[in-house]
C-alpha cells in the first residue's frame, strides 16, 4: 500500500476541519477535536492557523470555535504555541506553505489572482510569523516555484494571465448567496431576454441554474414561464454575439477596439477606438469612445456595431481627469451637444402620482403641486431633441411650459401629425364617393 503524501493529508485534514466549522459554528474545541479525531490541541491550532485568512470561519481574528465559552482568537493560538516548548516555532514546512498559499489564492479568485510580488509578500509574512528569519530573495523565489510545481503534482492547477501577470487557481468562483438572493439575481437576468445582454449573461444564467437549482431544476423552468418581461428587444439578438462582453472587458482593461459601425443614415464605416465607458439609457446601450489620435469623445449605439474585435496588445492611457458622469452631465439621454436649459412640464392629475414617484433625471424637482391635482416638474437639461421624443409619449397628459422653443417644437410636431392623418382621411373620403 502506498504511503499517503503528508502534504495532501494535511491539506485534506484542513479542508475537513474548515467544512466542519462552517456546518457547526461555535462548537467547543474539545468537541471539535473529538468529532474529527484530532489528536492534540497543538495539531488543531496548527491547522486553524493555516485557515486564518478564510473569512467564513475566522472573522476579524476570531475563529468560529469556542474555548471555554469564548471565541478562539489568532492571538490565543500564538500565545499557546509560544508557551508550549513542544510547539516551538520552526520554519514553515511544505504542507503549511501550500495550505497557506492555497487559501490566499482562493480568496483572490474574484480579483483575478495574485501577482508574484504579492505571493512573495505572503511567504515573507509566513516566515516572519514562524521563525522571524526570511530566506534570501533568490532562494525564496525558487521555493515558490517549487511549491507551485507541487500543486500540479497534487492536481491543483494554477494559471498565469498573460495580460495581468497574476497567478490564479483554476477554480470557478461564485459568491455566497441565499436561496432568495440567488432567485432574485436569476430573475434579473431574465430581464435581458432578447436584448444585448442576453448572450452576455447566458453563461451566468446556466451557471446559476447548475449551482442553485441543481436539486430542483424545474424551478428555473417555472421562473422562465411565470415571469414575463415586456419592452423593446432586438429582432436578432444572437447576431450581436458577445459584443457587449468584449466591450466591458475593453473598457475595464483600457484596450483599443476595432469596430464596423452603421450610423442612423445607414452609412457604414470602420473605426479604431479607445473605449472610455458604457452607458445604458432606457434599456439602450451606448459606447462613449474617442477615435485614435483624436481627443473628442463620441457616442455610438452598441446595437449598431456590426463587428467588434478587441486589440489585447494595444492598451491605451485612459485620459486623466475624464469622468463619464461629468461627460454625460445634464444630458437627457446620452448626447450633450447643445446648451443646458430649464425645462418646466405640467403633468395632468391623471399621471401626477406616477411622475412624482419616478425619477427621470438627476436634476428633477417638483416645482409646484397645483390645486387641481396636476404637478409641475422642473429639469436642468441639454439634449432637448431626445427629451422631445419622451414628452410626446405622454400625449395630452403633459404640457410644456418652458422653454418656448421646446413648446413650439412640440406644437409643430403635433401639427405635422394632424396634417398627416387629415390628408389620409381626405383621400379616403374621396375614394368612397
């Protein structure tokens, strides 16, 4: 029979201890040792120290383990090991180093892993806590590389990113969620059905189904059937593939992108852009970007990008001082190419309650509540062309009080609509004779 590897055995014991504490928090240490057949207090404390960075079982230096009714702390363990000659500190052995590094890497999964410099600091900290003597830099580097090779022999894989240069465990990461929170997150993704976010969230939806509905797969099916979302959607969402996901990565990592774009007039063009941010306005996504060698940011509708490629090798310097919030500023939508004006709108009593309880713009305020139940809202905005389209949706339930130019634009649009229908009615009347 092959003798068990001591490193694997210690790691296995630590994982078993960790999972037991998660399932049985605040158990007396004697009961814990008895349940897991841990032979001595020193062995228990050695394992716990290796888990001290795991926030599920050690919060602010306190373990979810009791000693005489009080939570055991990392300080208690240090004091015990210092006071017991048989527990005299020695240089951290391979098993201890691997266990400590594993939990540090696991904790760093959401951040994309750890740089080699960060791993060096982890080892320095480990040696300082044990003997107070740290190997020379060259010896320490060689030790780290050997330890990571040992991980591979234990079938624990560590990947190194070519872009971030970080080392990361090849583990899937999901945050801890309650059943109710998981269901709410899942349903929020259903809102993106047949939109730009549909394909981008497809993988996440599938992972949530596997993780949270594994025992009851019919629940995800029922949620899809019993929650229906209405709104503007794309005719062919799959055509856009993972464009939004690529854009999010390019924005987050400051990579240049090459796009094929079609504007509102149907004109096609290829552009090399530096993406500065993404804006979602009333379920429509916009890219704010500047063309290479040009300083002026421009706005592009994401659903008008026909093809997109990320230039991973072409990182750009994000413009210092640029703020997406300030760029959008007082715009009603996403275009801010005209002056800011005060807009006053009077909403009828029929819709007053609704408009008072919804926030349409950061500058919105209630200017007056009238005795007949109507309400006047005031805005400080630019982009009145976009605002005009929104105002028209309210029909006769709203009146533009100011500015006069916007009031006249609405009036002219209303006249054009009347003339269009009146002309059609006249032709129809003549044909009926």
